[in-house]
């Protein structure tokens, strides 16, 4: 699976009992539906954040650009220099998201599905915004953070109409 390049996110939530912010680096994030607007995060059931998301009933997803690689490493449990400043979170609808991200999503959990050692938390989008889209996105490839080169915009990709009952699956 390391050959599938992905983006990098930090999934965050507030501990209901204490108000503390907790987060984890994740690449298991995707859009699920446009109507209603749904997203999905995949969280290992043994991860500390798992029970926090269950209790809070919501989560934030910060889409990371290359300038936030340090935060990606920190929330993945990798060592960072002791003198590094703590990450800064902004609050939207009471949910923390990383300041300086390419964009962010705040979602309320509407469903959860156990899948192996993970839970797929489906969330309905409550708020979203592009933050700093001029940054290059941070990627993850072959177990390493990767630079993503954005190709020049060449216009929309033409897609021929397909008269088939499965059209909705890819449209």
C-alpha cells in the first residue's frame, strides 16, 4: 500500500472532560458524499484519539502543506526538537484545526463502522475552508513524507457521457 501516494492530514478533537486538544497524523481520509456532505477518517481502535472522537462526536481534519511537516511528524509520534514551539490550533464550531493548514474540515460523526483494527468515522461536514492553498501539499509515499509537484492547470478533463446504471459511482 506504500506505493499509493496520499495526502497528509492531522485529525483532531477536544477531550470532552478536560477540553484538551488531541490529534494524530493520518492519511486515511476521504470524501464520501456531496449530498449530504460527508467525509471519512480511519482511526486505529487502539489509538488514543479513537475514544476521544467517540466521546466528542466530532472531529477536525487539517489538510497539510509542506510547511506543516513538523506537525505531521509530531502527531505521528516522531521526535521533534525540544525547542520547537507547540502547534497552534484554531477553533471552528468548537473543534480544533491546525492554524496554517492548506484547508480544514469540521465534521460531526454520523456513523461509525468497525473495519479490522480500525473504525471508519463518517462525519457530516459542519464547516470547511481553504486556508493557505498557495502552499504545496504534503504527500506520503513509500513510508516517507514527499514533496508534491502540482502540474500547470490545463483545464477540465473531458469526460464522455456514459449511459450506464453505475454512472453515479464515479460521477
